C-alpha cells in the first residue's frame, strides 16, 4: 500500500504534522516515508515486524504530537521511534490498519503484483524484489508475471519468472520508453544515474543502505511503467478481438424489430416440391420430342423416371412374352422400341 498522508513521528525533526508519501514495502516489511511521490529520496524507514499498531487513546502520552487533531489516526510503535498516520477516512483507516497488522505479525511477505483489469486478454506486471552484489557490480532481481488468453485451450493462463538486471539496463529501458511514449512518461521520474562523487571516492557505491534505497526506487519505477504500458496497450487493442456473446431471449424480446439481424427467407416445402416436379416434366417433354425426330436424346444429369419395359412377342408362341432388361436411359427405350418393331415385321411374313 502507498499514498500521500499526513505524518508525524517522535523524531525531533518530524514531530509536527507534515505531508509525506508513505509506502508499506511488502518485500522488506518496512514502513517508508518519501519526500514526494517520485519515491527518489527517503526520509525515514521503520521495520514493522514485532511493531504495535493501534489507535491513540485520549489522555495518553503523545510526545508533543497533537493526535487529537486528526479524526482517523493510526499509531505504529516501532523499535526505534513511533509513527502517527492520518488516513483521512474510515475505509482508509481499516485498509491501512489491516495491512500494517499483518506485516507486523508475519514480517516480510511474498511479492504481490498490482491488480489490473481482468477483462484484458494480456497483462504484464513486474516488481524489483531483491538486490545482490556480484563481484564489483550490483544486480537487481526482477520478478515478472504474465497473464494471457490461450486460444488453443480457450481459457486464461499465467506464468511467472525472475531475471537479474543491472542498473544500466533499467536506464536503457527508461530511455527507450521516453523515446516511444514521449509526454506520457513525464509523470514517472527515473532515479539519478550518477552516484555521489564522495560515495564513489570512498568506495561506498555498493553499500547495503544505498543499494536498498535504489531497489525501492527501481521497484516504484518499474511498477508505474508496467501500469502505463498496459494502459497504452489497451488503447490499441481491437474491441472485437473476442466474439460477442449471443443475446438472451429477454434481450431479443426487448430489442425493436427493425434492429434485429435480418435473415434470408426460407422457401416452403410445397414450393420446393412443385419446382422438382416441374423440372421432371420438362425433362420428359424433351425426351419425347427427341424420339419423334429420330434423334438420340442427350442423357440428363438427373434422368427422368423410365417407363415400364416393353413386351416382346416371339414367332413360335404369341402368348409367351419375355421382358427386356430394364432400361436406364431414354436411348435404351428408343433401341427397345426399334427391336420390337423389327421382330413384329418378321413374324408377319408367311
């Protein structure tokens, strides 16, 4: 948690109420006060593990701090000094008290990523969680979390990984983002790239307090960067990337008739049957005309239904009949009739 609050401490220089940017760092389990929202300069830090978090009781010792002047005050009794926080409203007091009590009881907590809009198909977040010295160089552990929509499985999936980077890598990232995003990066300040000359001269550039301060600044910077880039990516994402859900019956009933999607009218079953009979009749007419002209009719892709086979009379027994093989086309019908006429002519000759 973090935000601008009115703060007072039992330190001699901070006993009057003043404005400060306070952050509860879950990585180190400390309550840290910065001079401004850029989080580039720390005023003080207080370890919270084992601290007492409470509400000031009227009449108790307040070390010269007017705790009754604020309505929603939280008191944190640390090992080195006491901090008074004015959180403005009841909801803020409840949230801050819960987070402070949890950290005081459990100490440093696992890294928590900032919550983002869950409707996005792709989100990327990062935190700077740790610092180490490798040789004569300092490296910072960058924890990354990516959540995306997997088309193959039709569901959202997530993956986390860690990578170590030097301070110069963060400086190169800042230059690239400012060249790409321009004025939108003006509200995000980067840490000074130059170390103090005295610190470098005394070879204190790898001092643990200095590196811890830098880690805090880089953590705040990378958190703001990922939120800004996520916002910019959302602007350029197509709104119709995912299929729209089908309207419910109630939504269709409430939609005006002229706004409903038009559908092509379907032909009734009776009309389809009439068209089928008409095509068959036209095919039969063309076949009969071709037989009358003595022309072999062309075979249609869908031939008409063949008539019953003709009866053939033999010369020896006029009562006996034999059936020709069932014709399959109009041409077969014509050949069968010619054959029948030839046999009748032979039978009539004495």
